[in-house]
C-alpha cells in the first residue's frame, strides 16, 4: 500500500492567502501581503475580531483616543467587549501604535481560553505581559524572542491568527478587512 507523502507545512504566504480567502486579511492594493511590515493596534483589533467571528460593537469602545467616526471603532469595541483588549490605561487605546509581540501574546492566550502563568517573569517582556508571554511560550503558540516589547510583523500576526482561526471559521460575519 502506498502512503501519500506528508503535506508540506503551509508557508506564511499560504496562511495569508487562506486568511485572505476568509476575509480576515486583505493585503495591499498591489497584492503584496506585506509580511515584513508592522500592523497598528486598530488594524490588529479588526483582524482579531474577524478571526474570532466577534460581533461589531462600537458602543463598547469608550476610549478617548478612538473617535466616534474611527473606521476601527466597531472592532475595537468588539475585542474590548470580549475582554481580549483593554487599552493601555488612562482610557487610551493607542489605535495608531504598533501592536507588539507581548500584546499579541496576551490576546492569543485570552482568545484561546488559556490561563496566564501567575508570577511569571520573562526576560524581554513587560511586567504586565510576562504571564501571558509565558503561557504563549508553554503552549508553543509563539517562539522565543529576545524582546517581546518589539513591534510584531504582519507575518508573525498571520502565523498567530492562523493558529487561532484553526481553519474552523466557516463564516465571517463582517465586511472584508481593510488590512
Ligand atoms: C490597562 C493595562 O494594564 N493595559 C496593559 C495591557 O493589558 C494591554 O494589553 C493590550 C493587548 C490591550 O489590552 O490593549 O495592549 C496594550 C497593553 O497595555 C498595557 O499597559 C501598558
């Protein structure tokens, strides 16, 4: 009996295209996935909300730096209502800031229903993030980094969202993401 060869692991581009087909990522007008580029927290909130199939919820976004007309307000509200993101304190969300690896780790851990590792200290991570980073490392959903405060690349975000979506999302409730 001949066995089929193992399927090759998907590349970041394969994962990007799969997420694009689901309407979770869009990419740039020239068709480029921009995998080496960074992503803002507003863009990330949209991708996360679409990836987890959350309902848009503009009313739940009460941050002083997210205007009523901000394109991402319904998604920022959605991830806030789902208790995946809470902003940076002082009622600020920082929608234009780059999403960092430790912020990604926190949202993945919460999104997957994993437990924060209480009392963890992780070199290169902020105090607030250490428990989430340790949990994400333990679950092997992120690799080891020297600096978890660094901006995540779109490629890293694609890897992570692909894991969260897990190919199980069959419907995407909202409009196609702008990024
Ligand atoms: C209010 C607070 O303590 N925020 C923390 C941390 O929880 C935040 O995590 C996310 C992912 C978020 O929820 O928006 O990114 C920003 C982080 O800010 C942190 O305080 C600087």
